[in-house]
C-alpha cells in the first residue's frame, strides 16, 4: 500500500473550495426573487389538481420467530393515513 501525498490532498481540497465558491457566486447572480406572484407561485399556493398523500405502515408481529426462520411473518397493516 502507498500513502497518499498530503500536499496533493491539500491542493485538491483547496481547488474544490475555490471552485465551489465561484459556483455559488455564479448561481446567486442568476437567482432573482421578486415579491410579485407569478404562475409558478400561484400554482404552488393553489394547485390546479388535488394533492394527496396516502401512507400505510406495516408491523411484523413476530420479529424473533421470523428472523430466526422458524415462523412466517405475521404482518399487520395500519392505515391509510391520508394527508390532503
């Protein structure tokens, strides 16, 4: 095995930091935030289609018997829990 050169590692880290700083400056100059509502913000505040999230939770009632391979899993379902 060979040890990595610490000077090389330091240079790579320094270059990465410099590039990321330039990238952040370039991105921040392109981002424009306005207080006027546009189509995107109107659709975000009042979506044209209803958005719902249904979640199901499953529980294994016999985890030790199932993990040892002696029993089949006894699964219990909870839900749906709906968010609208």
